[in-house]
C-alpha cells in the first residue's frame, strides 16, 4: 500500500441519480446498473476532450463511514475547460492524499475482496473522494488489475 498525493482533476460521465449504501448489497446493484448504462450507451466514446482512455469510478459525498450513504460516478478524465453536454455529468476530484491499493484477480471478485480488506483495515480514511481506475490491465476479467485510491488522513 503506497501513500500518494494527487492533484485535482475533472471527470465527465454518469452519476447515480441518488445516493446508495453498502447495506444489503444495495451499492452492488446501483453501481452495477450505472456501469451497464455506461457500457451499453458507449458513454466513454461520447466524452469530449478526454486526456486518456482510463475510466474512473468515484465514491464521494459520504454521509459518514463506508456503512453510510454515498454518491457514485463513472467517467473519464478531461481537460478542465471541457463543456459538458446536457446528458452527461461532471465532477472535480480535489487534490488529496491517498492510499493506493491494487486489486488483482478475476473480476468483480478481486474488487469486492479488496474493498472488504480496506473496510477491515487500519487505514485512517478521510471519506472525501475514493476512486478506482480501469485501464488496459483491467480488460481481462479473468486476470485483472485495478488501482484503488482511498482518501486518507
């Protein structure tokens, strides 16, 4: 687990209409539905001024710890001045200090297991903005790697 400082960046994509929670697997359903829409509507290809092809999944606007409601967003990093079309949302992830964890294995189990380890760890979480980055390493679902960044104190 590495500690890194990351400068702020802007994302354009899709945001869950309302907050979700990890209680009773609700977030798996809600976030999974947003991913399905993102993929089926080919949202990544519709985002203007992308800086990379990486896709970010962001957890933010926490009402407390990981057991409380939070907001969720999926999108791509863009140049700051990008104008957003009416059917897309945007967020700015502020500069912060993060712990980097790499989830490895078959998807989505490797992510689920990594988040359970994070929840049960001694990481002093800030509950600001946490995010996952999906890149070339995450395309093979039987042997994937996904970087997870957890805002920390």
